[in-house]
C-alpha cells in the first residue's frame, strides 16, 4: 500500500514539471497522511486539491473514504468503488518520495523507510479521483493512489508499492481510454529507486517536519 508520502516542491517547480495551466502555491509537506488535502493534476493539466481517500459517488457515508486510500491496479477497472473513476477521472499525484514500514525480526515493531527516485526528484503516482455529494448537500472531491506488486527494491520492505507513472506517460494516463493505459500499471524500475531507513518520527501524522526524511543514524 501507500499510506504516507512527501511533496516538498514549490508551485513553480510543479508548474514546470507537469506543464500546469496555472502556478499553485502548495506548502512543503513531509508527512502527508490519509484524509488530508493533497495536490493532484487532472486532464488538461489542471491543478486541483483533493481529500485523500476516495468516496464513490454512490456512497451514503463519506467515511468509506478512510478505507479507500489505495486501489489495486489489477482490479480497479472492475471494482464498483473505482471503475467509474478509472474510466473517466484519472489523475497524477505529485510527490518526491513515500514511506513504507518493514516488520523487524522481532515482529513487535516496524521500521519506516523513505523511498525516492535517483534522477527524478519530482514524479507522480497514478491516481483516481471522484466527486461526492451528501444528502445534506455537502460536497467532496477525493482521490486514491493505485498500487501494484513490489519491485526488487520494495519486496523486502512491503508486498505492495504505488504505481509511478513515467514522464512520457502523463498525457496517456490522464486522457487515453482505459485499455490503453494498462501497460503503465507496472512496478517501477528498482534500479531507478533508493530506500533508506528513517526515524519513528514519521509514525505520527502530527510530525510534519523535514527531519521525517532524514536518514536514520546508525
């Protein structure tokens, strides 16, 4: 799964990397957590803010989104919670790295790792987004991050990893018919990635500081 990540780049950097129609002003985020507002890019390179945790349009209760922060890429096109969004509302979720927790030998605690790309300081997860309106007139726009099997780097840490879209696949992911994006839903090359242990500081969503990504001292 993908349950925490970072996005510390400026609006100017986001606009340049994703050819945005406007320049946003996001704050640096070092510990983005579910149910929080997150940056996303939709068709026509429009920058949007969504709540992390997808709420299907047919849901009676928005709290279902707490359980839908991730969607398995292998089944998202068919699952009732995700199939409409997979067909019509795909998005890019900008990031510069993500966290995952590895069980220790004692199995009593988990060691957090920070994972990023060597040569792409700013990249994008594959996402889906949805619109929801409650019976009381409340309105939400929410998103989820697609996951896939782990590559060789991720396998010892966790049994899933987020889908990372290559730069030359951005437009296709945002606009192409579903059958034409299936090849993008694969594990990213392990050779292009790095993982290192970080402190337990990241365990709490309240800790939103640069120290979260500092390598753990031996």
